[in-house]
C-alpha cells in the first residue's frame, strides 16, 4: 500500500467513526475528489480574511489557529493534531472571510476536498451529513474548552486544566504559543510550570 493509500485509509477510518462503514459506491465517488498536500513548518494553510475553498483533515503534524487583535497582537485560539479536521469551519460553510489563520507548527500532511466537491458529495450521499454534524459538534466542544479555560482567573489553575483537557498540547507545542492560548505572558507560564505561582 502506497503512502497516498495510507493517507486516504486514515481519513476513511475517521469518517467511519461517525457514519459506519464507507460503502464501495461511496468510496468510488469520493476517491477522485480527495487531494493531498504537504506543508512545511511555518506554512500558512488558511489565511485570515480569505474565504476557505477547501476542507482539510490532518494525517500527520500539528497546526495552530490564531488571529491578530486590534493592537496587532497575535492570539492563539486552537491547536489541531493528527486525525482531526483543521479549517475555518464556519467560514467554509457560510462563505465568509475566515476570522483566523491556520499555520503548520511542524511538517504537516493533509487530505483535502474542495467546497464544491464536498457539497456535491453530500448531495449524492446525504447520510454523510449526519457524520458532518457530529464532527461539527466535536469541533464546537473543543472551541468551547478554550473559552472555559479563559474564564479561570488563576494562571496555575488554567494551566492545570489544560493538562487535563488536552495533554498533547504541552508535549508538542512551543511554550510561547501555549502562553498565548492561555492568555498569559510567557514569563508567567514559565513560573507556573516551575511551581512558583
């Protein structure tokens, strides 16, 4: 089995979690619609202010989503890892400019499908809409976790909660981005990790 086949198999297994086994007829139509892309560390995958024309699923690597506030400060709002979708979902659905950018934090391999092909496929096989709704629900829950973290006043408790909710972040993400995600200065995060706060 080639690397491309392995990538596609990973995506199919992910889809199957939500809708049951993907049928041969469905697979035959899906195969020509799916594309593969590789990004190097620092490459932009989706850009703030642009309407996303594709939906991506991470096969390997890690992606960070962020935006710039009115003062020009960069604010990290999410991290995305293997076996997860990574694209501005609301912007993709509503055809509006993305409120965040998505950037590769390390070499990233994705499978992606264009917006046109995505909706054509759903029209042909509407049972996939149930799976998409479940994916969206998980996506929103994950986004809600960030909002809950930001409501915790104590820096130490905020970091502790992050360890409970998303432990992979601490092992794979540079501290500067974790600090941004938690809404604290890098120095504060370093003191929390050292047990000084």
